[in-house]
């Protein structure tokens, strides 16, 4: 099995960027700056959601599923870096994983949100990501294949945006991860949703944000497994074994000191998962 890297990001308003781009009084607090910017955005567009380039990344969670050199299956779920790491380190670590493994990237709405945000924020933070941006132009031995299958093109498979593909690249047909995951018998979202991340961040609940992001990325991996069954990448027996493998791993995480989230998550599986 090729290395699969499923990813999900959580963001907050880029207050420093908002201050740089707008003539806000220095007396305003970070919360007031963000609130003012969102109010202005709401009045202008009908939504208070800030432009993607003004979304600062506060968490990147991943599922890494691979086979070791010894032939053993391996899965790991986690959030990159530590709760107090800055945005630059989180982004650099993500692209270092791509550099190391050249993985199959999998996301839910990654083309519409996660990757554009990562692109803008990588630019702002002086990040280098040559493997990710490979499009068959370099002299590396395997670079030619990237001309026909790279991470950048919407219709190539090195990055698989499940939401986009399942909707047949029709935004009107998009399905929410939470609803479709639950329909398939998986637990769905737990703890919070994206709209609650900024208030939670202001309250210092960084660990809760990271945990929420982790459960979301596991939902995405489970949907990827179901998609592999749909397209014939997994036989029914292989699919069932993979779900058991994931549950067994999550059960081991649930026994760790900070594993309460996984105890609750495992209870969310329906019998038809």
C-alpha cells in the first residue's frame, strides 16, 4: 500500500495581517480587530468568513497510513507540532512529510479550502515545498510522471479531494463530511465545528481544537476507505479488515492519558460501518 497522508487544517483570523492591511487603531485588542474585520466582511459579502489568505493556521492534523520496509501495516493519527508552535513550523512540517514520502494526499474540500490556505500561508512564511509543487519540469529521475499526475491539478490523483470528486466537480452537489460520514456509519464530527475554533482559541482551548481536528481527519480517512471499496481499490474483505485495523489502533489510543476523545469516537460507529 502506497503511503496515504490524509490532512485537515483549522484556522483563525490572521490578526497581525489584518492590522497590516487595515488602518485599525492600535488600541483595539486582537478580538476586536477580528470582530471588526468579520463585521465588515459580513456587510460586504453577506458572510463573516474572512478571505483564505487572511486565515492563520493553528492546527494541521494527519492520518499517515503506510507499509513499513519490513512489510508491516502502520497507521498514525496526530496533530503536527506542539500546541504552542507557530504557524511556520506547522506548515513546514506538513510539506516535509510530502517531501519525505511523496504520499497520496487525501482531503475533504482540500482543493477549496485547506490547500489554498496552505499555499498563501506558505508564501507568507518563506516556506519551500519543491516536491509538492513538482509538475514534471525538474531533472529528478521520477519527475516526468508528475507532468501527468501531480498535486496541483484538480483532475490528477496525487491529491484526492473526496468532496470534490464525489460531487463530480460540481459545487452544487457537494456533501458535508459530517453528514456523509454518519450516513456511512462513521462517527462524524465531535467536540466542535469550524465556526467554534476562533472562540475556543481565544479561550486558550488549543488542545480541544487539535483533538477536534484529529477526529475530523479520521473521518476523512474512513471515507477514503469506503471510496476505495466503491472504486474497487479494496475488496470487501480488505475494506472490513482495514476498518478493524483502524478501530484497533484507535482503541489503543483511547487507553492513553489523553485518549478520552477516542473512547467517545469509537462509540459513534454504527453497525453498518
